């Protein structure tokens, strides 16, 4: 099979695993009485990203080939996801937060490192085949977004948005990807015969990148922008669903099929990913990240002003903007790290990027967003259905204001020479 096709299928399965629950888990948690704890579940993705991608990346750099590590992680993530689904099914509204959260946390702890590992596997394979990662990787990564969209639609159409079957879907896909990793190209591990320091032996040299002012600022602002990454994943579905408490909007397509409406964000991604090589080469990492930052301002602002009725066009526009906000930051940042780090610490450096964005940044963002939303909204039951209602508009405007401040400060502080940020 063609190398690009093999890597595309890997990305398809990788993100299909995530798409099964990422945008609708908050709605399910609300249905079993955990609406005020949604932020903790989403922040867990960030908490484990603080250390797991870096640790697993170090192991992949030094001892276990990245494609083998990818399979091991998915096997464990899938098994714990099955356990989470089983507990939710057997206990329903009497489910205890501590038990469900612990099972889910273990699954996520092994899943989050795979986001960086799939990048490492793809970059290694493409490099060994003599291909250009900046040009050849984005079209491959598009299939990850397609996989994410497919499971979003599947979960929506099958009626899994408010039950544990979304977790079962994710677990099955994880096991399939575990089996598929046995067919992936082998990745090299660094084996040096000379005596190495502990820092070298454990692959921690990636942290030395902070000694470079340019890289330190890049990683710090990656963290600050990472605050925005999981907010809409965690709360967009409960927000759109909340309009169902109002008879005027209860029968609208958005309320009935929130996941499909939200999937427009991922559809936008597939187009925006293909624009990255052009923008990176023409404008460099600073301008691409600035575009992403101000796209987040629009993303949140349009959510605050739209509705599923006559204002649904604002929701649609917000979804389209998401492609720019997410991809121009995540994918471009990953490519920048790949091009500015030594091959011997490549997996560790990708892990460090994940740590700053999906780790520290996303943890602060989701926990902070939960506090804001708890302040402005409350849970209610209408006609037997649970909804989180209240002043959602103020929440989205607060998030938009934050993204605006980060963007302005980044534009002022991050001022390297043009050739330093050209990829």
C-alpha cells in the first residue's frame, strides 16, 4: 500500500477515536447529573498532557519505536474507555464522579500521547522516504479530521450524544488502531554508544529549547493560546442544546443535531489544513499564529451572538472560523517544532509542544471556563430533558476578550527576524 495512504489511514483512526466523544461528552455528563463537573473531564486531557506526551515521547525517542508505543497506548486507552462506558451504563444517574472520572482519566492518559506519536511516526516515515514534511504531511493530516467528523456524525445519527455508547464507539476504534499499528513503518530509536548524562539518556534535552529566547516565547504563547483549545469542545454542545429549553428553538436542526452542526468546524479544518504550507512559507510562524489568535476571538464572539434560529448563520460562520483558529495554531506549531529541533529529540520536542498547549494551557482553560459557566448558568429539566441555561452570551464574550488580549500581547512581544520564523 502507498505510504501516504497508510499514514492517512493511521490519522483517520487516530482522530476518529477522539471524535466519538470529544464534542458531546459534556452533554452526556449533564444527563447523569455531572453538568458542573464537565470542566474536570476536559481538563483531564490537559492534566495528563502535562507529563504523559513528554514521558511517552522520551520512551519513543530512546527505547521503544514510536509506532509500537502508539499501539500500546491505544490498547490501554481503549480498554479503559470500555470500563468507563460499562460503569456509566450500570449506574446511570447514580454514577459517582470519582469512579467515572478515574476510569476516564486512565483512558485519556494513554490517548493524549498518541497525538504527538502519530506526528512522529508520520514525520519519520516521510523523512525516510525522502519527502518534504511541510508539503506532504498536511494532506495526510486532513484524513484525521475526516475521521473525527465521521464519528461525530455516527454518534449523532445513532442517538449516542447523551449516553455511554459514545465511549464504546471510541474504545472499539482504539482497539482497531492498536491492531493497525503492526502494519506501520518502523521508526528508529536513538542508540548512542558514548557515555551520556541523565538528561541525554532520558531525552530531556527538548527542555533546553527554553534557553533560546525565540523558542521560550513561542512555547509560552503556545500555552496561553492553548487555553482556548478545549472550551468549545467541552461546552458548545451543551450550549446549543440549551436552546431546546425554549419552545421557539426546540425543533431547530441545531438543537436536534448539535454534533452535526458542530462538525462544520472540522469540515472547515480539512480546507484550512491544505492552506498551511502556503501560509507558513509566505508569512512565517508569527503571522500564522496571529491569524489563529484573532480567529479565536471571532470563534467565541460569534457563538455569543448567534442562535439556532434566525441567527444560525453566526453559528455556521463560527464553525468555519474554527478551522483557521485550530489548524493555523496546532499544525503550524507542530511543523515549526519539527523543523527547528534536532532529529534525536524530535518526539520529545513534540511532546513538549503538547505539554504547553493541550497540557498546561488547556487545563487552565477548561477549569477556568467551567467556573465562568457555573457562575452565569444553571441546570434545569424541561419535559424530562436536562438543559444548562442562563447567560451564556457573557461567557462567550469573556472568552473572546481573553483571546484578543493574548493576540495583541503576542504581536508586540514576539518579534524575531523574518528568516528565523520562516519554515
